[in-house]
C-alpha cells in the first residue's frame, strides 16, 4: 500500500522551525509579576549552588502557590536570582527547566500571534539560530506554560 503524503494541515505552523538567539537582556527574568515553577530536583540543585540546605533555600527563595512552588520575586518583579545591574542570572548553570526552555513554551508557539507577542517581549525571538520543529517540540514538552 502506498503511503499517503503528509497532511500539511496536521503540521504545526512552525514546521520549518523558529529562530532564537538569547541577547542576554534579562527581560524574560523580570518586568512583571509571574511564576518560575520549580520542582524538588531544581530546588536541590539551586540550594547546592548557593551553598544552602534545600530546606533553608526553600524558606528563603521559594513561595508555595497551591500545590506548586515558584521562585520568589524582588519588589520590582525581577527573579530573585537576576542581578539588577548586569541583568544576568546568578544561578545560570542551575536555572530551572522553565528558564532553560524559553522561548519554546507551548504558550509561545501555540499560534503565530502568540509567537509574535513573544517576539515583541523578547529581542532574541525571531533572530539568530534556526531551531528545528523537533527541538522546539522537545523543549515545549518539558514544562507546560
């Protein structure tokens, strides 16, 4: 039996890939209220990074939001680990999966309009390296935002 050609309508709108190159602006780490969701493994890694016990780290840097946990924010809504002067993450190597997968969140790639909004918020979206559909979908599956 002959294979049917792939139905173009079943492919996501970004089937040819999307471009992204982090500019290091720090805008994704602050600017408005929000959540950086963390799990226990991430809390453990972050606690080790700042030389604290996970319990002490959680007390100082984590808020309980229902059944989930989120990193705290500064008064200006920046992530608690964003350096206000350099606009760099102070725990970059141990940053949570939510941060690692930006901008390929399901909420940003749901529609072309959603991607356009991400481009308006992030100067790196739509520029730089072309990421394949496989990489984009792999990143979007890591955490639902």
